[in-house]
C-alpha cells in the first residue's frame, strides 16, 4: 500500500519516496515526475569555484562561521537589499523554514500555523513535529490563496503564516500586493509571516515580489540555491530575519535562530558555501533565462497534452509543477500505482498535499522526458 490509511492524511511518512521506490521497482520503463530535483546543469562557475576550493589552504577546510561565510552573506544581503547581519546561512530552505517556524512558535503568543491547502507536505509535517495546531486554508479555483480567506482563518492563536511563491505544488505566483497583504494580516495578529521563496528564479508571470517589500517587521524570508543553481544535494540555503532592533518579540527571532542553528549543525559546508559565492559573482542572467526557457517549453508541451486528455489544470505561473485533474480518474495512491504500471508515468496524488485538491495529481517537470510523458498520459486517458 503506497499511501496513508484511508481518511487520514500522513505528514510524517515521506510519501514521495514511497512513490519513487514503487516506480523504480516497476516492470516497465517509467518517467519520474515525482520529485523536484532539477535535471539541468548547474552554472559553470559553480564547478569552477569547487575545483578552486580543492586547492585551498587546509585552514579553509575547517569550520565555517556558524552564521555562514561573510562573503556569501554579504553577496546575498546586497542582492536582497538587507543588512548582512540579518542573513543566516542554513542547510537548505528546509532548515531555514524550520528555524523560522520554531522561532515564531516560541516567541509569539500563538500555537497555530496557517498554510495553504494544498501545501508542500513538509510545512504540515513540521507543524505536527513541533506540536502546533495546523490550519489549512483552501486555495481558490485559480490555485491562489485569497487574502480574505487567510484573514478569516488567522486569529490571535496564530504564531506563523507560511506561504510559498512561486508555489509548490500548484505552480502559482503571488503578486507583491498579495504578499504584502499576507504580511499585514500576520502583523495584525502578532504572528510571523514565513515566506518561502526558493523558486524565485522561476516566475513566468512577472508578478513575483519578495515579502521583503512588505512594510512589516514580522517577516522571515527563506530561500536556497537548490533550485536556482540545480544543486539540491549541496544544502546551501538562507533565512533573512527581522533586524534585532525590531519591536519585541520579533527582534528575538534572529538570535534564537542563530543559537538553534549552531547547537544543531555547528555550521554549513564551507566548500559548498564558497563555490556558491563564486557562482553568484560569476554567473550572468543568461543562465537563469536559459533555464526558464527550458521549463517554459516543457510547460507548453505538457499542458497541451493535458488539454488533449480533457484534464483540468492550474496554469503554471512559476516553479516547475503542474496540478491536474482527469475526469473519471480519482487521485489516489492506488491510481498513482496504476498510472505507473499501465501508463509509465510516476506522479504524486493530491491527497499528499492536503484535502482541497485531493482529487488532483501533481507532476514535476524536471525531466528531459516531459514530451514522452505527455504522450503517455494522452494515450492513457484517451
């Protein structure tokens, strides 16, 4: 059995791996559209930076500063328009989100985390791990989370509002005015807005704006180079916390995060940080433009096949995911298994992301075989 027991959502078991393992054991060739690991090459300057580091003095092979290499933090701070002291280098966006959510639950009065439905499962799983209450707000027909719905859900019991733009799993991108409204809602209830912006380089709508543009002190922005540089295995991420002169208790978030990060990890890989810094300084915009063009082409091919199969789907405005619903074919783990066995395509069922789109499927367009997968889906549903 691939999925959780009937009638219960499971945020503690890594369902992604279960599906990938099932697909790997299939008796036929299967196109993997489950995970979000990019299949394209990282920037050339990244390899260059890593090769150069191998010849560095042995002193550079020792612990990095716990908060991260100064040069990398300065590079990020300059690009994001913030003070270097607000930047904390983390083990990917996952740790950055964990530190932000944990800090909000410890510092603010509330015990609740508010997210979208559907949602990236690790936000919900982390909420359960921390013993907090989870409130999921269903997205609208267009896949977007409406500020009015968030406003209705948030209360004085809320410690954190977690948003992700561009979004996994729906593929939507929020406009700046929407993100700023989320920040204002959180501030009105003494909660923290945690804005995961790891897909910021994958906006096809032109609407993306960082939550750092919000005129609110209680915003934590998280990000990483996992997707933008195609290095999910390097685990170099960061969080931008409110300044320490922000009003209490928001001002405590940075120190709390630094302490927890140091006690848990000591530091992030020094060679990885150095190579990322080199790549940031020596990679032009054309690299990111070329990657976006590749994903745009895949989106066009895949959604054309969805149209041919009579599917309903959310227009991908960002990231590299598509959620779709097929008439007469309910999204269950059993049907995912059948799609693998009979259709040769592996994807995730909507129920892994929440209840609002439990009858949808989510496809990751990070495979050069997108056109082949599209043909297989069209044939399967014809």
